[in-house]
C-alpha cells in the first residue's frame, strides 16, 4: 500500500495512457454498467498491477526495454573496437545502471535523513556524471566494476530498506537503532561512490595538475622576463 501511494502519479499516468487499461475502463462502464467511479477505481487497481509487473520485468531483464541502437551510436561503439556482443553487454549493463540511478535519486529525496546524506555527499550528481563518462568511454567499463556491480546496487538496496523501515507506523527503540545504523552505512556507501568517481577521473586530475604546474612556470618565466626588461629600462 505504501508503494502504491508513493508511485500513485506514475500509476495514474500508466493507467490513462495504456490501451489495455483504457479498454478495461470502457468495458466496465459501458458493458457491465458499473458506473464511473467504480469503473475508475477498478481500472486504476488493474493499472497498478500492470505497472508493478512491468517494473519487475524491466529490472529483471533490462534488455527487454532496450531500443534498437542507432546507426550513429553503433558506429561510435565500433570506432572503439567493440564487437556486437560487447555492444549488447555494454548497453544492457548501462541500462540497468540507469534504472538504479533513477531509483536512487527518487529514494534520496523521499526521506529527510536521506536527503541530508545526499546533499552532504552529492551522490546522485556524481553517479549521473560517472554514468555519462562511462557512456563516452565504453572501453573503460571494466574500471568501474565496483561502482556498477557492488556500490550502486548496494546503495539502492540499502535506501529501499531504509524507506521501508521508516514507513513503519509503530517504531520502537530497536527500529530507530536500525535506522541510525542504516543511515551510517548509506553515508559510507555514498563516500565510496565519490571514490569511484575520483578513481575514474584520476587521469583528468593528473593532467590538470600538470597544466597548473606548467602555467605556474610560464607565469614565473614571464615575470622574470618582465623584471629583466624593467631593470634594463632603469
């Protein structure tokens, strides 16, 4: 029931845009004469059932929702030396990661405690940025194994469980202790996401450091030449 209320907007959107649920509504109201409200309530209930079944299928088998790769994107993958099987594996992996990031974003903004952790660590932004970086450099997929297969799914699972426990109507001391421990673990996992991002971007940071050093030397050289010219003029 809690999940139903949390996803009500998505359920209503699905119900009123799905041909199946619209047909069910029309059958109920015109053939069975159930009336507007009963037909609407039953249609929304059936739409909710279909909505959750579709979400479960998408998570369990992401490639079902994968669109056919565009010619431009396929050319990009091939330019990176990827075979057909590697392209398919990469796309399935990244689609699964996309679903997890969207779930994480939703979770992090559903409870004030998780929102505070998110604001402190900027986790969703880092996860999205890392996702974008990987899609631009698909050959580096193996460098983010921990992010894709351990840290991100674990964080999603932890936030799901935190929200589930937090929604309990009756909470006792043990409940609050579990929530506190879970929040601490989530905070630590968020830091690991930041570590994943820094590790992936370490090459850029090294290049930036080198450029800064070169710029400093150039400034020192220019200042030295300027001082020499001023001394000559004096």
